[in-house]
């Protein structure tokens, strides 16, 4: 079937382009300009400048990340509080750079997956299989992603604005005091001296560019996970609805043969859905694996710094650590919550198969249905490398780990 895909600028609020318009814009912003071709019938056309954007977006933050690790190493020998503060920014930068690398190295797989999901969604809309509840679910995910992005952007501003505010305040006071040029956006130890205004402003400008790259990779990758897993789960819902509809009216042998052909097509799509799930898993595997491993300690460091700054009454640092904690908590809930939903919706296919109208059907129909049932009863669970299961219980596990690390950190002298 030739499905005409919708343009992302469409005003149709139930189209695939509407739900993924922000994700496509973000992917274009980080350099994957060819991603917009998912809304076209023509093959993907990679632009020559995409590789330049990738090199620019990865190498610049990588230098600052290296300098942050140097700060962590130096602080570990003399200042525990500063080491904890440096680790919070270092972990976030490390994860974001990994996300950027995965987005580039797997850009073709992302394109193919989004293109296939777009065709499936538009086909379901044309056949009136997309319900109002499904549209509301997709809109809710779009809204959640918007709030999550706002938290991450506010976090970035809390890092970026402080040096500029302090510098402007110092200039307005017009005192003879020397400005503290060690105040920077990132807790990094650079291999060069910038103890005068021109070099300092250049360094701050460089760090702002780094922050833009880091935040772009962060919200693009996390938003894609929420959107992709949500749309995969909706496709399982649509498949279950089609199974429920098929063969409801008992008619002639011709109709029975037609139902058998439709069921064979559904069986093939059911198999393809799991292939799409495995493609999504393969892309997000290292990101989720590292996120789950370090998010407990990461949240612990943020809460520890937050407690310290509250006792010191440092409002700027309080806001920075508060939004950092909120962003990390939101990240954990996004990954675990949407993976859990995908697992749940995929399991409902077996119920839909069993409850379909199969009793009076032909032998061919029943055999195809039995094959689908056998595949559906093989439970699908979203995991990372088959080692870490992602579900809502994982959120509790990470929270408990964070509290244990926090207790241990507070007990240290």
C-alpha cells in the first residue's frame, strides 16, 4: 500500500508529523538534517555537512569533559565537596556525549525506524484504527517531553547565567577588588591561563557552546526514547484492535478466505513490531545501561550538594542542584515508565488473539492464529543488553541506591 506521509508542519494534530515535529527539529539542529526525509516518499538523502556538525558537536564538549575529569582527580585529594559538585556535571556531560555519538552512528537506523512507524501510523489513521484515547496518549507524551525539556533547559541556564551575573555585578559595583576569574560554567581545570577579561569572556562563550551541545543531545535522545516506545506501544494497541475486529461477522467462504489473508498480514506485522522493538533496544542499550548504573550515585551527589547549599543559604547553587535532581529523576522515570508501558502493551496481544472470533473459521485461519499466539506468549520484556530490565520497579531500585550512597557520603569525614 502506498501511504502518503504527512509533512511535519501540518496542522493535523493527529498526524505522525505533528507528534514528531519537535524531535525532527532537534535532530536537524544537532546535524542530522536528512531526518526530515521520513515525511517524504523519496529515499533518504544525506547532506555533506552532517559529518561536520557531528565532529563539531562531539569534539568541543569532549575537551571540557576531559578537563572536568582532571578537576575531579585533583579535588579527590583535598576537597570532597568540590569533587561531588564536579562529578554531577561530569556524569551529565559523559551521558550526553554518549547520546550524541549514538545519534550519529545509528542515524540510518533511527531514520528507518521513524519512517516505518510513520507509515504504520498514517495507515492506521486512514483505516480509522486510531482512537481518541490513543491520540490523547500521544499528546500527553508530547506534553511530558515538553516539561522535561523545560527542566533541563532551566538547569542549563542555572549553570550558564551565574558567571555572567557575577561579572556584570562586579563591573557595576566599580570597586578596586580583583574579579575571581576561576568562576566558570563548568567545574573544569583548563591547561591554559585566562586571568584577564578578554580571555575569560572567550572561555565563557566556549562553555556556552558546549552547554548547548550537551543539552541538545540530552533532550533529543531522551525525547526520542519516550516518543518511539510510546508509538511502538500504540502500534501494539492498534494491532490488538485489528485482531478484535477481524471476522466479527460470520459470512461466506469468500469472506473467510479474505479474513485468513488479512490475518496473515497481521501476523507478519506482529513479527515486524518485535523487530522494531529490538532496533530501538539496540540503539538505546549503552545509554540505558550507563544511565541505570550511575544514576543512583548521580542523584546522590545532587542531593548531597543540595543539602550542603541549603545549609549555606546559597540560592543559585540550591536552584542548580534542585533542577539537576529533578532532571535526573525525570530521566529515570521516562526510561523506566515508557519501557514498562511497551512491555505491558505487547503482552496484551495474546489476549486479543484468544478473544478474536476464531471458533467458526477455516483451518488455515486457525493455524495462522495459533502461530501468532505462540509468538505472543513468548513474553517480551524491555531490557538493556538482556541484563537490566526496565520497568517501574527499577525506579524504586535506583532511588534506594541513591539513598544508600547518600547515607554513605554523609558518614564520611
